[in-house]
C-alpha cells in the first residue's frame, strides 16, 4: 500500500486512522523518524503506520520495506501486546539495525524513531449492577474509563441506574461476554451477586487476553471458583492472572471505599505502579540523598 500512496495521502490516511482508533476502532501504532543519525536512506518526518489485527495492516514505509520497517513492525507488535500499556516508545536503530529503547544504550550515529500507540480510552466492564458495581462505575467515570455494565437482572441492567455507562447490557453473562471483542485495553470487574455468576463470567473472560480481571469475594469463595475452573481445563497460567480477592488493602468497608480499592488496583496494574505510599518512597530517596557523600 505504501507504493500506491503519496506522502500527503499517507499522512491523511494515518490521521484518519488515529481518529478511528481513539474512537474505538482498530488500535494502531505510528512510527516517525525523528533523527536519521548516520543511517543512509532515511528522512526526518517519514511515517509508517501498523494496524493491529487488520488484513491491510500497513501504511507508509520508513525504508521502503527494508530492515528498519521490520524493526518498526516488531516494535508495534510489542506495543500492542505490552501490559502495563506503553503509549510512546523511542527506538534507537544502529548501523547493523540492532534496536535499543534506552538512551543510555544508544550509540552516536543511531537513528531515532518515535513509536506511538493510539487506541480507545481504557475499557471497564463491570459484571454486576449492584451497590458495588454502581460505586465502581461512578468513580471509574471520573478516572476516564469507558464503562460497560453487564447483569442478568433487568432491574440492575438499567441505563437510568448507570447514566455514566457507555453501554448497559441485560442478558446471560456467558453469552454477553462471548459477544464482546475483548483485549488488552479491557479491565473486567466481577462483582455480581454470587459465585455462580462470577464463575460464568470468569470462564468466558479469563483466557481472552484482557489486561485485568478481578473477582470480589472471600479467599475461600474465590479459591473454590478458581479451582473449579482449573478442574475444567482452563490453564493455570490464566487463572494465576486473576486478581482476587479484588482490590488493594485499604481496609475498605463501604461500597464506595471498595470501589476506590478496586480502581486503585486497576490503575496500578495498567500503569505499572507499586502501591507503596509515595511518602515512603520519597522518604527513602531523601534519606539516601542526605547520606550521599559530598564532593
């Protein structure tokens, strides 16, 4: 496709695809040459776009289908699959077309490319429209999630109850989740009324490559559910990714406090945080700096 388009047409196509990706379309990665270094045949400002899981997946080219394009494809695939998400990555490409992502590892003369990921806002699917589900949705709207509510009870799968939700779905949990196109940008929160419903939801989501899945309940209850799914043949590696009991330990009691705990854990997983108090981290850094030798 790169040979069929002028540079202006490539830029317009990329611009259109960025808008579609941010609006919920196919995620894309865009590479831009920032510095050619000592590489021959590159031009500052040249762009290349890779669409995730699309038949016609590429637009533009960095080096006419050469080894740099190969590195861009591999870098884009890494962005699509990496979790926590990385929205921007700098690629330093050397004369032998070896690639590093840390400036400290780059060498004089390396070309420098910026690789950006464009996708829709993080997606939060809440299975269960009860008190906790409502509290999670309320706080999640402030955080910036696109919210979907799923419940098999019509009185709880009610758009009037969840005005902040992008979608409210009433139906069988398994059937609803099977119909969803889930991926790494999705976080799944299982806060339904009982372990039977949570088991159904988990069975239909845990092996789908979602970025986060967490289930509410006591350790005994959730342990029973997880063991049941292992006995059914679901890989233990997938089961090990389930966050349960859900949330961070903040001694939460009310639905709102529980929701805060849940969303804090989701953000931690998405952003790669530690959960440690910032005062503890900053205090440790201050102590290290104060004990460092002078001069």
